C-alpha cells in the first residue's frame, strides 16, 4: 500500500513528489523508474545544495540502527549517495561527529545523559545534541502521530521532524538536503544580525570617541570634516581637537597615526585625549609634544608606528598664534584681500615616535584681525589629481589652487571644507584611500 506522506514542516511542495510504494507485507520499497528532474531539482543540482558539490554525510543516532526503517540507499540531488554513519548512543555520536557530517537524524526516544536530563523534559536528548553540535542540521525522529512533540522539537532548534514509521528513502534524502540548507540559512541570518548589532555598537562607540571642541567663551568659529579611509567606519587614524584654556587662549591640533586601521584609530583617540588633558593642564609647545611622544611610545603596538602632529595656540586677542609641527603639513591661512597661503614650515620637527629626545620648536606667526586657519591631514593632498594610477598627486600646491578657487566662488566654513574634500575625491577618481581630517578656525572682527 502507498506510504503515507509524512506530516512534517516546510518541505516545499515543488519537492514533495510521490512516495515510493512498498510491496505488500511491509517489505523494502519497490524500485521505481527514473523520474525527470523538476526545476527545483535542477536548481539544487547546479548549486550543489550549498555543500560545494561535496558528498553529504548523515549521522543517525538511535538505539538500534540495524533495525531502523530508514532506507539505506539515500542519494543527494545530483544522484550521489549520502553517506550514513550510525551511533547507538550519544557517546558514540560525539566520537563520530566530525566536520564532514552535514546532518544528524536523532531518535527522540533515546535517553539523555543523566546529568543533563530533567525528569519531565521529553526533549532533553535533543537539547544535548544541539549543545553538542550547534553548527549541524538536526532532524528529529519521533513516533507516528506524535506531531506535537515533533513541532516542539522544531521550536527547540531542530530543522524538521519525521515520523519513524512513515520514512521513505527519497523523502528522507530531500529532508536531509533541505535541513542542511535551512541550517545554513539560519546561521547566515544569525551572523548577519550579529554583524549588524556589532556594527551599530561600533558606530555608537566611534561616534562617542569623536571630539566635541571645548570653545565656550571664544569668538572663533570652528568647523571640521572627517572621512575615515576604512570602509563603513566612522573613525580612522586621523584625529583633531580644540579647547579654550582659562586664560582665553584657543588651542587646536590635528594629527595622523601612520596607517588607517582600527588599531591606528584607537591610538589616535588616545593621543587626542592625552593632548586635551595636557593642554588643559597648562602644557604647550615642545614640552607638550615630548610628553605625547612618551604616550605614543608606550601605547603603540609596534616600534615602527609613528604619528604626525600640528598644534596651534591662538592668543586671547586672536591676532597671533604659536605653531608647532611634528612631521605634519603646515596649515593654510586665509586673509581678506590676499591669496590663501601656507604658514612657514622651515622649523618642522620629526614625527612623534621616530627620534627619542627630539625637539619641536614653536614658531610665532602673525594672523591679523580677520583670518581663517585650515589644518588638514595628508589624506587630503595625497590623492591623485591626474588620470590613472600614474597621475600626479594633488599635493599642497594643488590644494592651494583648489581652495583659492573655492574661496573665489564664495565658499566659507563647513561648505568650504565639504567642497575641498569632495573635489579631492573626485580628482582622485574615487574614494581617497587614506583617512582625511580637515579643521577650520575663523576669526571675524
């Protein structure tokens, strides 16, 4: 008589087909003529059912595998035989559960280990197997008519359930393949969700680590633009900050840790926080940079890591500033009626972390009654300004020409910074590979 169609979950209708017919007396299933592949079979064959074309392996766990009603000749969607390993108990199963096993067929009637089984827990053995094999697909095998127990097994974590006395080789083969795919899909979905949560946490963390300038009481306007080189990151190896000390002096800085990965970003944050604390404590110039170098040498993961830095301290009247450069490009100053120009950089000291005992002279510069001061990292000027990989770099001269033109178009403040970064990217023919930070301080009478 025809074998009843198992009342199981989520086997697609396109794959359901007809069960084999068993001869009278319950003997082995009679052989059936070859059937044509349907569309799902063809698609699954092309895809290799996600196993990369590898032979599927089933681990059968029941107390009497030799007397099982499972048809021994199981085949996958491409006609390859499915290997079957048998275990009489969970101890044997643990020994046979190697990485090449794709699916587990578990008899729910098996007793669970005494230490893990609750007296009233009918699914204790399943919970133990799920704990033992969290990455494997699991099919639950239960008695005919015990659909409630099978459904509960799926809720606990099995990919599907089957009735022992309604098993059919062809049906079981499909159930194995789909269980493997469901497990792979569930795992991918879980990893995607976990990745999204981690990305959200990282964004919140990085956003919290971006600086909030402390300029209360200052008449200077502050603007900044930041673009990390890492894809989907908010924080890179570049860093900047600005604070006003009680005497009315405004201190600003911008720096760049070599490289642009997460380690460099973390080190940049440490240097920025150290700079703010030291500045508020009254240090400046050579003394401040020397202390920052000690912080860098202590915190870096490799002795070859260094950082460039530019610091300015603007007098309370806003007309003069002290400038210290540690291997960093010189700021650009904009004054009314004059073309933008670079501040002097002849006394540029070495980058932090290169030379023990180095010195960084502080230069005094006159700014005048009205000005804009632009600090930037080399990510802005190292992009290409010509066609192809062999095109010339933008460089400081190219940046000067670009900013002068943008100023003539009336751009100021954040609009100027946005235009500068976007044009540098466009000239490069795509995203800039290095981190970019740009800071603008404006003083108007």
